[in-house]
C-alpha cells in the first residue's frame, strides 16, 4: 500500500509513543525510517517498528543521553539506554561540532541499542564538507568465518565523502544478511536466500525463525569476517562488552575530519565528483546497462519518492503496526 510521507511519519510516532518512547525521540526514529523507505530500503524502514516495540516491551524507561568525557578532539557519550537512532544523532552532531573547531573528531557512544542505516548519520557530516567514518557492533548473531556459533554482530561500516553535488557514501554490512532482513522475512512469511544462515546445529537454513535461533554467516568469507572483527573491536573501544548477548550496549564509533587537513576542501570535493563521473562513464560489463557508484540507487530512489510524496509499505506490516498503535 501507499502512504504519504506525513502519514508514514505519524504512524511511526503513534506506535512508538504508545509504547513509552518519548515524543522527540520517536520523531527522530520516524524521520530515519521514512528516509530509509524513500531510499527503497524496505528492511530498514517502517518494518523496524515491529522489532523496536518488541524490544521496548522488555526494557525500563530510558534515561538521559550524556557526554561523560570530552577533549579538544574527542568525546564519549553515555546513551542512557536510549535507542541508537537518537544517540547516533547526538554523537555525529557532537563530532561535527568538535571537527569544526579542531579539524578532526573521534566520538564513541555506548549504553544504547539498534542503530539503523549508518549512511543516514555520515551523510549529515559529509553535507557540511567533512569526511565521516562510522561503525557499530551489535547483538551477536554472526558466526566468524569457519564457525557456527554466534560471536560477532552484523557490524556495519559506513564512510562518506563530500562532493560538489551529493556526498559519495559507502555503507555495507559485514554479514551475509541483516537482522532486519531476517525479521522482515519472518513477518512476511518468506524464506531467506540460500547461503546466508545456519540453524542452531550449524545446518544451512532458509527458515528465518531457524536462522534467528542459529547464526548468520559473514559476508565475503574470511575478508568480511575480518572486517567484522575490526568493527567489533572499535565497538569495544567505544565501551561495549566483548560480545553482546542481547539488544543492548552497542558501541558506536565515529571519526570525522576536515579534508582541509590534507588539501583544500573545494579541490577534494571536486575530485570526489570527478571520481564519481569516471566510474559512471566507464564501460559496463555484458548485461549491465551502466556502471553505478555506491549510493547512486538510494539517492535516485529518494529523489523520485520525495517528489511523489509517498512510500510503499507491505500490507501485512502495515496491519501489524496499526495493531501496535492500539
């Protein structure tokens, strides 16, 4: 079904505030989820409301988001057990504030859970002319390469570069599937793709319920597993435990710096745009219409959907969210 952007936003806010999320926080989450829908990322858009509410039912009321340590180039944030959709905005804005003064900023945040699309946060910095890197570890759902036990999180990584037009953003997960994708398949009664998960006994499975009881597999074999380990360690540096057994205590890591430290910012931004053009005009492989830069598809879908003013939402998911609204 179709929802207008205001309808989708209010639906999310109603469902979240009905289950004790503070209004300003619910608005931040709603903007994030609706933006994901506009970009065409179904798994990280409105269906996430179902998982967020499920998690909130077992949590006490959230506390205050606080900066607990700050230097001229760094900050550490206690998320107060608030959802990371909101804590991440506090963290990236603090990093931008520090970077504007010092040229570089390292910000960590902990005591938080569920972080959403990392591109959403690094784009915020890139649109102000900065390079931004963001990682987060998460609930242990992924087996390391060669294993079947849940040790690592889905552990995404994102980096954004400012350009003369749009930022160039690379946002990847380090697991073969995301938790959001698996939960969405469960909600829609659909099977998983082959080769992304194993059940509790280590046998390959297409069943999302069995995958949630077992483990997801790393993306890219040992390379993806190695990158996931690096993200896990940065999360530990931000204050998370070594492994995360439930949806809590994620470690958010942000590095933001001004290109002016190495070359004039305008020159770098021009070269980013030139790099984008070089890739787009390179020769496509057989069966490929054109070569795309990472993030091109998301931004194109966002522009089209924003112009139309509507998003698409699966009817079954819509009904479930309506139930949560009471």
